[in-house]
C-alpha cells in the first residue's frame, strides 16, 4: 500500500531541509589551523587575535605550538605539521631555497632585536664609549672574548647581532664569541651569568632588566639593523590555496589586534600574558613590554620588503643563505590589501 501523497511531500521537504542545513553547516564549519609561534612580544598580534575571539569570528579553529626559534619551526613547516608560521622573516628565505612554499601575508613587528650587556660586560659600555673598544677592553681584562648568546644561524637574532658586531661596531672577531641557543635558554643564560651579553626581544628585555638592574641596554633594534624586519606571519602555500577566505580573515583579525595593541595595551596584555607568561611573569610586566621601544607593531607586509632584501644580502655575505631569494614569491600582500580595503 502506497503512503499518502501528503506523507511523501512531508518526507521530501524534511529531507531537503536536512540537506540544506548540512550544506550550510559545511560552509560555516571552522577551518582547523595549526599555528607555530615563538614566545616573543613580536608575536603578540596573533595572541590578541585569538584571545579576543577574532580568529574564531574569522572562521578559524586554531591550535598553537611553541618553538624556540624560527629555524626550528621550518622543519615543522616542511613536514606539514603546521599551517602558519609566526616568527622571524630570515628563516623563510632559507625555506624557499629548499622548495618549501611559504608566503608572508602579514608583518607583526619591526626592530625587535636589541643588545643587552650583562653585569660583567656592562661597565665597559659607558655612555659615549666606543663599542668596539669596549669589547677589546673586556677581552684584555678578562683574558677571553665576550660570550654573546643569540638564536641559531639563519635566524633574525643571529643575523642582526652579526651585522651589529661586524658592520656597525666593527668589533674585532677575536673579541666576541657568538653562542647559539633557544629563546628561553638565552634569557636564562643571561640572568645566570653564563654569557656576557645577548641579542634579545621583548618580553625578555623587560624581564632581565627588572630582575637585575645591572643589565644594560647597549643597542636598540634600529642601531643593530635599521628598519630591521622582525616577526611575520607566513602561510603554507597549500593551506593558502585551499582556504583563501580563512587567510583573509586571519589578516583582518591581525589588523584589529594591532590596533588594540596600540590603543589599549592594558587590555591587550591579558591574552599575551596568557600565551607567554608560563607562570614566570605577570600582566604588568607584559604591559610594560608592549610599550617598550623594542615593541613596534605593524601589519602591512609591504613595509618590510626593502629591509628584507638588505637582510638577505647580508645573510648571503656571511654564508647563512646561498643566494638572494626573489621577494615577489615570498611576500603576498594581496590578503592585507583585501583585509584593509575600505
């Protein structure tokens, strides 16, 4: 016996409704995104965007993994275990020489790296003192070169430290030894006196100076490498091709986060502290770090292209990059342009 026509119509209407609802749900489902970050204030925009719920609003479902340096993160990018890279620009040039398709869609900060002398080295850097002479005098008195901590070769910290030592200050190669280590290890070594100085970023700068006032800020980011390009947001090519709307939403969220960092650092400090605090610092310290001269936030990737070319040229000269990489493929500003279009 056939069911009544009214029953068939009701069934078909319900089925159609379920199909439409399923399609709508699929269209609005959050896009899972695996984000690799380094624990520095330069990455603050991504932490703020997440903490304020703007990544979720953009249709993203993020998970975060922390790395101790950009070069370490490149391995994860190459193996496909992260989709988004939030760290220094320098390792991405190396990545592209290894045919890793990563695209810079946003900057987050510039001139982050500074040089700090520890208590034993600091007295040699009296106001107005010749810095190369300060390193020479330390060597003569201590009978050894100054041990200076930074991140691995190929990273922005390492590159800017070498540029400052050898090109700006003209330090004698015998007067300074560069010791590569992770971000947290650098801060710990400086506080423990295991190294004599270091190139560091915020919040490490605020933390070490608050814990030991004998630490001396010797050089700012602009002194070490003018217009120094710093932390950026790089997207794995396959992810960008598959999820262009999600990437545009990500960049829009970063724009909002950067505006908040500039206008209300007290509010912005809360999600940043949640990401970086690890129980070793507090919101007040993070807020102070956000207002530091070493915290210059920006989003427009076009603003760091020329400085990146100069950084690459210097990397080639010191052997950490085989050759200059065309920035046309590295930088993709179209997402920023769409995100900020009025």
